[in-house]
C-alpha cells in the first residue's frame, strides 16, 4: 500500500502498518504449518524402520532365538533399517542446517567447474557398478561464482545420484556446464544433469522439491532415498540465488537444470533473499 496509489482510494482510513501486520501473520502461519507438517512427516518416516527393528528384535528374543540361519537374515535386514534411519536423520539435519543459513549470502569465490569434476569423480565408481557412463562437458576455463563449496557439491551429488538411481535403464548420464545463449540468461551459469531413464510424469514435476515427496515410494526406498534430496537442493539454491528447472517426458528420461548467477552478476543482486 503506497500513499497516493490506487489502493488509497479504497481504504482511505487504514494506516499503512495494518497491511504489513496482516501479511506477517499469514506468512507466520504458513511457516508454522510447514514446520508442524514436517515434524509429523519426519516422525512418521522414522517410525517405520523403528517399528521394523523392534519387531525383529522381539522375534530374535523369542521364536528365532535358536535359529542361526534366521538370525543372520534378520540381522542383515536390521542393519538396512538402521541405515535408513541414519540417512533420514542426516538429511533432516542437513536441511535444518541449511535453513538456519537461509538468509546469509555465500561469500566465497568457488570454481563450479572444479566442483562438478570433483563430484563426478567421486560418483564414477558407483556409476560403473550400475553400468552407466557419466559423460562430462565442462568449459576450458574456471567457472567462478560466489558459493559454498560443500553445499554446491551436495547439489551436484544429489542430482547425479538421482540420475543414476532413477535413470539406470539408460547407458549414459550427461553432465554439462555452460553459459546459456538466451540474452536474459547471459549472466548465469547452467549446470545440467540428463538421464535416459523412465522419466517423470508431468503432474509430479511441480512437487518434486517438497519434503518427502516421491513419485514412487517403493522405488525410492529400494534406492535408499529419503525424499529429502531435492528439498535440500532447492534450499541450497535459494541461498545462492539459483534456480532449478526440470524437464521430462515419460520414457525419455529427465533433465535437471540448475542456474546460478555468474560472479559479475552476483555483485548487482539485492541483499534481501525471499525464501
Ligand atoms: P529420493 O531420496 O526419494 O531420491 P529426492 O528428493 O532426491 O528423493 O527426489 C524426489 C523424487 O523425485 C524421487 O523419489 C523420484 O521419484 C523423483 N526423481 C528424482 N530424480 C529423478 C530422475 N532423475 N528420474 C526420475 N525420477 C526422479
């Protein structure tokens, strides 16, 4: 509400601050709601492996007490369930650490090209185990942006791991880093991760970065997913003034594109970040 604007004619007697208060309350309520939903979902996700662990412990104390073959099998399932709880807790902590820093702009200059190469090297043993080749296309010169190296590694890792996990029917995963041609994107760098797997049905695309959202819960669990990877990616990118786009045709694979402001662009961006 700006003095002298059209709004003034509609509400001549309202002082300016009332509008601000109303907006704050709505935003607070939305955030509060998100927090309670998150705690409820996280508790539910943790309870499932915990229930399974408790069940197996009871069976081992009772009926399977003297059955070495069953014991070995159950212990190995229990180890898997404990691993799932650990991954969930790691991701929940990771998300809350990033949220704490949500409004702090990363100050260090990093080389995005080095980060992508580092991550690809780290994931190439996993890729070759899955029979997938990661094809990498990087510029010849360093790609300097302002960013947090560990967080950008996490973004790259999550996207490439997803491409391997959900795109493993394909023989390749393509990872590229380039300056888009479109004039409106001239001051950004774009990281793209393309797989040739099953792809993602259109109706799911807008919801992929929601916490615990999975297209197929069973396949995510089988792939040791937590449903938090893309939520973490989104939060890291918000802090970096970045953007995530997803393109996919079912049966044709998926392309995840991350845009990040180039170094010379960052300096001109406003200080305030809206989450
Ligand atoms: P998860 O831990 O389950 O992998 P993410 O947040 O990383 O969680 O991804 C959310 C969901 O998006 C996944 O469960 C999967 O259904 C879908 N998804 C992510 N990446 C891809 C991809 N490259 N191809 C197909 N589906 C994908």
